[in-house]
C-alpha cells in the first residue's frame, strides 16, 4: 500500500503528443534573441512553430488561445545542474549525482535521470522547461545530457545525449586547515601543479588513443574522443583568473574544439582572453555574496552585465545552489536588469544564449519558424517573481501540466483555511 501511495503521488502524467494545430493570438511575444513582437500570433503544429508574427490571419482550425494582455516566452533552459540525479540530499538511495573516481568521462548521467522527480516537476510552473543533467564530483565528473522536463523516462526526456564532459579545474588557492595549524584564510595549493599535470597527461593520452589504429578498448579515453572532433563540449568549472587561463590554454593545446567556462567568478578580469579564444561563460548564480574581501559588494549581481558588455556569449546557471532553486532561474536573470541590462538581453541569458552555448539553438531557445514549440504563456513579466504566473506551457507542442506537489499542497491547505474562515 505504501508503494502504491508513492506511485500515485509521483509526477504528473506526461502530456501526449500534439494532435491538432494550436494558435496563440494577441500576446506580446518575447522571441529570445532580443526581439519583441506586440499583438503576436504564434501557430504550431506537430511540435514545431509554423508561423509567428503580428500580421497573420487567424486560423479557422485547431485550438485557439486568446492571450491578449499576456506574454509568451521560449522555454527557459537550466544548464549544468544535477536535476533528476538527486531527489533528497540526505537520502543516499536517491543520490546518483556523484560516482566513485577522479577521471570518469565515460559515466553517463542520462541513464540515472529520474523523469518522475518531484524536484524536476517543480521547474515547469516558472517556465523552466529544459535542463542539462550534469554529474558532480571528482576531477572529470562524467558526461552530461540535455533533457526536457515532461517525460515518462530518460529515453523520452532526452533532447541531446552526451553533449559534453565536465571538468572541475583544481584551485590555485585553497582555504587553510586550522586543525593542521594553517592560516584560516586562502593559501596557495601546493598540489596545484601536480593536479594540472595529471589533467594534461589524461588529455594527451585521450587524444592519442583516438588516433591509434589498433587498441584495447579504454572507455574513459573513448568517451573523450568527442572533444577532439567537436561533437562534445568541454565544460570547465573554474572561477579564478589563473585557473580559467590555465584551463583554457590546456584544453586548446590538447586539441579540444569547444570550451565553456562554468562559474567564471573572475571572468571579467580576463574577458579579452576569453573572447579571443571564443569561450562562452555560464555565470554562477547572481543572488550570492562576494567571494573575497576586496570584491565589490555587488560583483555577483553585476557580473553577467560586465561580461555581456565585454562582448562574451553569456548564460546563467546556479551552481552551488540547491537543485530546487533552479526554478528561480528567470528571477536571477531579472536581477541583471537591475544592474543595467535591458529585459530582452536578460532573457537571452536563460534562453537563446544558453541554447547556443549548449549547441541546441537549432531547435530551442527562441520563438522562430521551424523550431520546437517549447514555450509558455505568462500573465506578466517572466523575469519578475511577482508577475510570472503561467497559464500554459508547451514542450515540443505538448500541453504540459503545471501541477506539482507544491500546488497540490497549496490547494489542499487553502481549502482547509478558507473553510475555517467561513
């Protein structure tokens, strides 16, 4: 009976495939590339947008949605998160985000993805409809995949499997260990040179393995091959100037085609270097305190704007925050508006730009003809938590549920207290 109870309270049933044409009319459409279309009509069939514009004839077939006074946005994308890999941090049986080993690029996060996660389910009511399922821990954590957040299983969820490998670059400085008599501030990491050397050797061996005609199968080296032919991205998790500079130089020297910095706390200090090497940045969460005593008090808040102004391709992620906080991604983007970015540029940080960085911009990230009908209708500004109230959300044209464990509890207890007030 307990098992049955757990099953029936799991995630909402995934929406069926789109069966008829849908037309949304009268809305303000935020395209995700900086463009806004007023009084817009969006038509989609078989999961793809077939027409969009302000001068379209209203169709006479299919579902018609009057969205006058409302706003339509592309589905928000959450990169570099372990969503679906861990449900409750304190319950080991629900935690598949970190495997044993230091260099394990062959570990595929997608096969551990839990499509029935209640945490994943809670993303949709805020418009977060896609995510990059990313392993954690070690030096090379494993391989990420990109999923949509309404599926029966990981096979249904997968949008792009094995899109990239995640490398946690060692820190040049580390916190002193007081119990060993060290200074409690930041001190040089004496093992840094050796740790970097191990990474360099691993990349060299991986590249050599791919060029060898006859070999014994080596799964870690084989998984790395996509970095050298451009089919995979290397996501380097680093924050300091030296760490990022060393990491990018090492990757480029090893022959890695596509490099992305994740975190990038000091990326504004080396913006010219990153731009020269065509390295985009997935900036850490904007709602945080400065890391060092001599940082500007508002550096985390304004960092995305500093990088955008420097000409870098920038997206937002919230590494270090709990998975459930990923639902607040649009509001982190909204915070950058308060630092000087215009709203449409801020929106790009969690839609069009992120899609480009992840390599899925041919299908997602913007509202354009031929792309996936992954979008949502909000009663107000999606970047403002006070007004982002969704009335509809679609993933690949499927009308997905906005019900979650939280909305069920809200209805349950609102009914209780409203009844007591009568």
